[in-house]
C-alpha cells in the first residue's frame, strides 16, 4: 500500500469530520485505509468543534482587541497601510500595487 493512499484516506475522513456528515465508520474495504479514514474523521470533528467554540466565545474578544489598532491606523496612517499581527510580531505594510484575479484558482 502506498503512503499517498493512506494520506488520502485520512484527508477524506478529516473533510467528512469537519462537515459532520455522520460517515464516522469509513467505507474502505482495506482495514488500514479505513483506520486512517476514522482517525481523520475524529480529527476533523474535533477541529470543527474547536472552531465553533472560538467563533462563539472569542469573536467579541477579538473585535475588542482589534478595534484600538484599527482606530490607530485610521488616525495615524493613510488608507493603503495594513498590519499583520501574530503572537510574536506586528508588521506594518504599505500597499503599492494590487491586482486581483481568480482566473487561476482550481475548482
């Protein structure tokens, strides 16, 4: 059995777990692939539950944290400035040229 088959089974299970479609048992005839699918499903379910909790519990807190920075940008910078923030740094960037297209996004 090839590694990519196991990875595909896991990722398939993960996707079904995120969707919460009830296909927990898997559907592969091969036991190893079915186990990879089940593990993926469990992880997908857990990720979705965590995201739901974050969306419900932390959205207002996130907004309260973001508003002062947004206000500071508005008062002190021009409209082409952006800030990217993570847990270890904040970076201010200036947009100079921008071109947006979805022509190359694969379906």
